[in-house]
C-alpha cells in the first residue's frame, strides 16, 4: 500500500534539535519541528551580536564574514547589532 501515516513512538518525546541542522545543513526556507530555519538563524545572529557587543565593546569591528555561506542570515544580524 502507498498510503502515508504517522506514528508517535514515544509517549513524551523531548525535543533535542541539532544546531548543525539549523546552521549548516538546512535550507533557509525549511522548517524543523515547526520552527523556521531562517527565523532561527536570525535569532541566533541577534543573540550573538548582542553578546559580541557586550563582551567586546572595546573592539571596533568593521567586517562580519559569513563562513560557510549558510550563515549569511546570522552574519547580517551580527552586523546590524
């Protein structure tokens, strides 16, 4: 049969997302566990930008370089922080 179905295998599953999936592997238009990959990357960039601003306030940072290319969304938020 070619019917599709879902089955919950655990009574109370615990969400343990892999950070590499959000940062490196997933496409920005994807959703992982109902979370937008793009939105997750933007939030990570905002938080990292805030932390850099707090921890390295004495540095005059001119350039943010996203490596690999999948981190462009994060780098943009860091640059705007």
